[in-house]
């Protein structure tokens, strides 16, 4: 019988080195007793560690890369049986290379379950770590310093530390946990597996968190089971706003009734400016039926989906009613929502510049969006774009079809996956259909390219330049198709 002790703090290397030695000696799983410093029986000790000599006729040791990836997650689990499970799987892989493809195998099921648990713990740590700022040393200038406390279920600190280093690279921080700590000083990322003491992090910012949470809590959309699944109660003790949750849940029904009473009198954000301007403006002449102007007026009061509840106004398409080319984007953005016109924000500026370089006059185009209202999420005073879902796209398709019927364009340009889905119901990768004219059943030509906002989000300057060139080439090809 072999007894082998490990620190058991999520380090794959210490187990892998020992497992390789046992495997090379042909040692069967049943005679290895894996121990960790967390074992309750007190038998931990590196003095017991002894590795057998390799067997001279043992075949070379190779394992699928998928096993190493799985083992890297499982080794972080807190279950003391994880080492024996991984060695048993490793031993079996030497005699059956397709073990991981046997989805119903008990060992595979157990390993996958542990990996998923570690993945959830990783996700919760990235979501619920709450930094508190420390005063600068000596009260002088320098990099800001932050500290936080988190209680993970598993040994994931070293695994998740690079995420925080990438996310908060411009500040010094320390994340302390009972299962180790991680710190960043602007140059070096350090981790330790020693348990940390919980610091007292209570300060005046706790009241800000409670105020913020109470203001964004929507009783009309309360789903207790989903909320506690996304924010399990075990994390509440370290989140100051969590103490509000029982009261918010208890008063949810009364809050919904109160909200309903105010709904008819309280204008939504940004609406008052539009309404005041509209009240001062003279009534426009009634548009002729069966025209784009008539359709636009009809869409102005559209309530086909819930997006209209928060948007300032409907942003309808614009352009000549006999345009040869119709461009279809995703949805209006923040500036489009306020202006009531499509493609007037940063993406619209890039779009205009590219059209000009390709020799296309924007005034000759009909430009619209698959969805006519701005879908967003409020973060402070900022309205952050949210992608419309399939149901919302399908609801708004009614307007897009009417536009196509009235304009009758020769070429339809789908800018982005949302526009492609709205026009064709296709859920295809954009690269598979991009830049290739696609004949449609009605005799028109569909051309697929990227949305200009995609180009603005590319972080790598070299790749952005390459994609801009490709976008200009798409515009030139569209010009030739419309000729």
C-alpha cells in the first residue's frame, strides 16, 4: 500500500508528477492512499511519500489534452476523493483511449460534475468580489490600493487571479480568502494557498451599495428562485446590499401596485424633452396612405414588443422611397434614440466615412434597422446597449417587411447577424456568408457584411485596420452590384 501526501490546494503539477511516477511503475489505483493537509484524521505528512521505480517495460505515457484540461479543473475541487478519481481515470486511459467519450461512465460523470462546480465557483468569484479602497501610504500620491474578501467553495484563487489582473491592471489589489490569496502591484501577480484572516471592510461605501441595489431592484420582475440561484445565500453575508433582500421581497407586491399607479403619470427617462418639443411643434400634414411616411407615422406608436417601454421614440428608416440599395442594421443606439434618426452616432460616422471613400452618396440609400427601438440597460447615467432577442426581432420584422415592399430595393445589405436573421431567419456565422452576393427568391440580391459598431470594438489596432479595409471593399462591391 502506498500513502502519498499532497498540499491539495489546486496545484495540478504536484499530483501530476506523482501520478506519472505511479503510472510508470504500473501501480494500480486501489493500492494508493492519496492524502491532503485537510484530511480530518491527521495522517498528513510528506515523510510518507515514496515513489516506486518505473517498470522497464511500461509503454510511454501519453494522455489526451482533454483529460489535462479536465484534470486542471477537478484538481481545484475541495472533494478529498478527487486525486483518487483522477488517477483511476488516468490508469484507465492507458487501456482505453476513448474513456472521456463515454458520457455515462461513473468516473467521467463524477469528474465532469466536479469541473462544473469549480466553473460555477469561478463565475461567482468574478461576480461577487467587492473591492474596498485603502488610503494611500503616507497620504501621498501613487497607485490606488484595494482589498477584498471572498469565500470560495474550492481552491480557485490561482485559477481566477489572471482574470482580475486583466480586469483591474491599473490598480494595486489584494483578494483574501480562506483558501489562499492573490495580489497585483502593477508588475507581478502573486498567489498563495495559505488561508487568510477575514479583514474588517465595513465603511461608508456600504450605504452606497445598499442605495444602488434598492434603486435597481424591480419588483415586477421578481423571481425568487432565479435570484437565489444567481446570488446564492451563502454569499450574502459579505454583500452589504444583501440585508435588504428579505424586505424587498416581502414588499414586492405592494411596490408593483404602487408602480402601476404611477405608470400613467411618470414619464420615462429622456421622454420629457421629446414631449415638450412635440407639444410646441405644429401638427404635420396627414401622410398619404400606402407610403413610407404613412408607415413611419404608424410605427411611431408601435407597442409590438416590450422595448418600446424604455426607448425615447421609434427610430424608423430614412431615405428615398425608390432607393436601389437598402442597408439594414441591428437597432438604434443611444444617440439614434435621442435624435430619432438611424446611424448618427459613432458607428454612423464610420459608416458615412466608408461610404464616401467608396464613392456612395448616403442620400441615395434607404437605411433602417431590424429593430426600431433602442434596447439598453441603465448603469448609473449611461445607457448600455443590449442585444435584442429572437422574439423581439421577429416582432419588429413586420415593419421591415413593409419597408421592403414599399422601397423595392435592388440590393439589400444585412449589416451584422441580427439583420441577417431578421431578413432570412438564418442563424449562420457571418464569415460563412460575408461579401458574397446571395440571390433571393424575389429577384433581389442580399449582401452580408459586418455592422460598423463591430469595427469600433476591435481592440487590436492592426486587426482593426485590416477589417476596415475589408469593410471598404464590401462597400465598393455593393456599389457595383447596385449599378
